[in-house]
């Protein structure tokens, strides 16, 4: 029984000796910034953000020749919520359009 206690204590000591990653590195992770589907739905229902379908409509109006691929809600670098709408061009390239989730203003485009 004493051996198990010594082993458990050794593992605990090793676990405390490993430094935690800096908070900045954790917040920069794409998945840490993404909101879950439930969080996005609740934000839309409460009126804090526009729905994803409306954000997609803004992007399609600006880029009518692109096909929709994916849309998700995330917290941007400045802390505001934004939709990331991924679209595909006719030649198969991905285009990522960021839309302000409150105003519907296009914040930026990356890709083709």
C-alpha cells in the first residue's frame, strides 16, 4: 500500500512541475474562439447577433458567384462576435469572409 502512495505522490509532483501554457496561447486557438452551435443559437434568439442565414445572405449579395461551404460564429480578435462564412469559387478555391455578427458589415475577406 505504501508503494502506491509513493507512486501517486511522484505523479502529483511531476504534474505540478509541468508549467501550464500561457493564457494568450490558449485564447488564440481557433477552437477556443468558436462558439458551439447551442451558444450561437442562443445568441441569435436573444437578439445579440443576427442569425447565420442573414449573414450568409449578406455574403451572397456581395459575392454572388461563390458557393456556400460552411458558416460558424466566433469571437474575433477585438472581442466582438463575427461570422466566418466559407465559400468556394468556381475554380475550387476557398474564400473566407468575416461578417460582424451585430451589424452585418463585411469585416474582411481571405482567399481567392
